[in-house]
């Protein structure tokens, strides 16, 4: 009897309860649904990849074609009109790059930006070559007191009471001044300023500054800040790119198409950018939205061509951090309670 009971129990367990038998089709149906979802997910991923590859191919062809055209203009251009055409096409190239950063690989993005930087440098050189040479003439030296003009002071020199100081004018490498480049160099512990009419669509270069406050009103074409220590830089809308290199303990407020930060540490950036910001070899960089304002800034934004409704201030690419599933330790979002800065 015991053996028969065991056999019956075994038979009953093999068949299973009615509830168990009813759950078999449900499990199969759920498994089939999961399988179909996975198939659809892979299909969608493959389609997205194909679209991105098509976009990348289109970008590569368009960028290469336009890059060659700009290079030819710069090589053969014998007039300022041709160089201005090259400048306009360079801005178009920068816009093409900015609109493509979402699907470009980091390597392709870097290569394209470096190509643009080289073309911009060639453009500045060609402009200088075509500038008319000033005729030599003797000039009568006027006394500062009689003329009432600002007195230039050496770097770090204290200002005389009641007399504002102006840093030495910027010179390019080789001592050649360019009418297309303006800025400040080798200055310490001063308040520096450029008005809109001084820097409109010009390239601004700021180098070797320490403990300075720099205010740039208006709409420059590009902006480069290098070797700055403990400085505050406030700038109106920049039509193309802002480059920051070898800086530390600075605070910036900038609006631009493209921001590139290199070898910089412990710096806060209040940013308006239409593409992505790029950091490389950096640490301690903090980002927040652009908040600086001044009379006439709306007009400067219109002239810059920047889209004020588009701001990717917190969309940052770190070329030294390739892990997509973990945030880069080299940059962060500035907490809201630390964004209250009195600019004036």
C-alpha cells in the first residue's frame, strides 16, 4: 500500500495541478512577448546606428568639401573681399560642426575642430598680410597731462590716484600688431574692459593675466583665454568659439557656439552654448547657465547669430573620460546655491 501511494503521488506531481497547467501557456506567451520586444529593440538600435552612420557620412563629405573651398580661398585670395568670403564660409563650417556634435564620434569631433582652428589661424595671417603698411611719419609727442588720455602702466603697477590705467596693447607673435586681434596681455591685479565698438567681430586674445577682472561688452568673433590665474572674465556673445587653456581658479561668463577647455583646473563657467562644451586634461571644472547681462546685450545676441533659446550648458564632452555609464570626475554642475554672483 505504501508503494502504491508513492506511485500515485509521483504520478500526480508529474501531471501537476490544474493551476500549474494553466500557467504554462502564460509563461510561454510572456516569453514570446519578451523575445519580440528584444527583436524590436535590436532592430531599432540597428536602424538608429544606420541613421547615425548616414549622418556622419554626410557630415564628412560636406565638411571636407567646404574645408577644401575655404582652403582654396585662403591660398589664392588676393583681396580682402575674398578673405571675408572665406570668413563667412568658416562660420558656416563651424555651424555645421555644432549641429553635428550629437552624433559625431569624439575623434571625428576633435579632428574637425582642429581643422577649423588651423583655418582660422591661416585667415588671421592672410588678413595681416593684406593690411596696408603704415607710412612712416614723425609725430610730436604730446604730454599726457595736456591730452587727458589714459596713461599706460606696466604690468601690476598701481594706478595713480584719479587716473585709470590701460595695459600694454596686445601684439601677435613677432611683434606684429593685427587690427583683427585685440585683447590684454601680462597684466596683474587690474580691472580691464573693452567696449562693443572696440571688439565687434574681432578675435580677442587674453594671455598671462593674474587677479584681473575683465569685462568684454559686445560681439567678438572668437575668444581665447590662456595662462590666467584667479581672474574673472565676463564676455558678451561670441559668434563662434571660445578657447580656454592653462587657467586656474577663474570665473567665466561666456556665450558662444563652441567652448573648448584644455589643461584648466578649479574654474567655474557660466555658459550659454549652442553645441556641446569640450573639456580635455582638466579637473575641478563647474558649469552653470549664463547669467551676465548689460545694456545692449539683446542687440549683441542678434548680431552674433546665436540662438538664445538653445543652451547646452550642462552637455559636456570629456575627451579624457570615455565611460558612458559613469559621470566624468573632471567636471560637475555648480550647485544652485553657489550661482548667486554679483557681477558688478
